């Protein structure tokens, strides 16, 4: 008889079925809200998980009930060899959903291989529809590349294609309605994300978040928003659809709407630390343990223990009470 392994359930009865894996801490962009202009100290090659180590840990997580994996970064598409990792991850038995979050700059040239590896869902971060502003926000004149990547993803049948917009006061909040309108004309899922203060990134920029309640109010000028029911793998996104729209609108509101009670996420950082909460310093160094010879059984126990001790809620509830406690690019957002 097959042994049934225990699942990743925490003390607050949340089932942690979603693992976000940061493939690399490096990035080709310098988004205002994520990285300082001069970049951050980079991890050395030997400090980041190898693909074999990533696959080993993902296999353990899936055995323990993770059924959704997102590959993120840094920018996942700039790590050499990433496309070879995808098919092995996609074929993990029990995995229902695997997706990739990218800034989209190198999407166009990789889409065929991403598709043939079996990835169907893709998230693209795009905070403006204007070329000059794109350069101001990201430090790179790449709007056209990203936009063409999105269009090609659609032609190739990726579904859903989610477009993530981090809304920042006086930077891009005049484009909220334009982004929402995209969902009326295309099958894109537009996700409005509240900016989370990251002390090290916005030096001198003084970014401010816009509450998603205000974002939503602006969008209702386009029509009525009907709620779309969340599925088991949706996590904390609040989903809606404008009447008659082929696409969707989603709100991710870490600051103004506590979604901790439904948070189903674990994170594996580029340096191999398992983090039960984005907004807490609590993490376990799996890489060192693995390299010191930990068995799969040892690692399973650590996964279970880390999951059990996931903090009940995060402390970042207003822009005045702190900032992200680690680098978004290494943790994976
Ligand atoms: N480089 C890829 C990208 O940009 O899509 C993946 C990594 S990025 C860290 C993952 C997500 O985190 C992106 O959608 C990005 O917009 C979001 N993000 C980064 N810093 C953020 C912040 N301070 N507040 C809110 N979202 C943030
Ligand atoms: Fe790079 Fe993504 Fe961070 Fe922008 S949000 S700097 S693209 S890791």
C-alpha cells in the first residue's frame, strides 16, 4: 500500500499548496519599486540553487501537497538553462498548475520553448502603456519588446495571460482605466497590485501606494464589475469581470485588505531559503542543509515544520509601519 504523506498545513489550518520559486536574484530591469538604480549586491553563482536542487525541492513540495508552482525571480528568463528545467517541473505528478512571472523583455524569443515545455499560464509585469514612462519606471527602453511578447503569447494560445500592474501614486495611476479597458478588448487578466514599500528600492523616489478601493472606483466608470469566483489555486486575488469583457480584472491588496487568512503560499528564494511569509524574516536555509547531506526525509520534515510555523499575519498594514524585510528580487515577489 502506498504511504500517504502528511500535508503542508499550518497552525491556523491554512493548506499551503502554492510554492513560488525564485530562479535568480538577478534582473535586467531596475523597477522603481523593486531595485535601486545601481542594482543590489548579487549572489555568487555557488550561492544560488542549482537546477537539480530546485527540482529536488519542488519534488518534495509536490509530494507534500503543493499543487501550484510559480517560477519567478529576479528575472527568470535571464538565467541560462531555465528552459531545460521547465519540462521536468511540468511533469511532476500531482502538480495542477505551473506558471511563470516575467518582465516580458525576453519573452518573445522564448515563448515557443516555454510552450513546448508545457507551460500554459504566464504573468507579465507591465506598469505603463507608454514607452517613455516605461523607461522611467524600469530604467530600460523596452516597452515595445514587452508588448510584442504579450501579443505573441496570445497568438500562441497562452491562457490566461495575466498583466500585473503595480499602481503608484503620481507615477502611473492615471493609466488605471486604460489598463482595465484592455480587459474589454482582449482576453487578458489585468491584476492591480498595491505597491509595498521596499525601503532599499525607492531611495529618493518616495513612492506611495494607491489603495485598491480607489483603483476599483475608477474602473467602475467603465461599467459594472461582476465577481468571478476564486478557485482553489487562485490565492488572494479578488477577481472581477467588466460586463461583456473577454478578460478579467483582479486586485491584489497586501496593504489595505488583509489576505493573510487565506494565504496559501510558501516561497523558495534564489539562495535556497524556504520562507513561509513574504513579509517576515523567518526562513530556513535548505541549501546548506542539502549540501551537508540532508536526506529527502529530513527535508520533508523541515518543509512540514516551516509550514506549520507560518506567521498568522504580516505586520505591513500601512505605509507608515515598516517595509519589506528582504529583497523582492531574491525572494521572488
Ligand atoms: N522579474 C519578474 C517580473 O517583474 O515579473 C519576476 C519577479 S518580480 C519580483 C515579481 C512581482 O513582484 C512583479 O509582478 C512585481 O511587479 C512585483 N513587485 C516587486 N516589487 C514590488 C513592490 N515593492 N510592491 C508590489 N509588487 C512588487
Ligand atoms: Fe526586475 Fe521584476 Fe524587480 Fe522589475 S519587478 S526589477 S523586472 S525583478
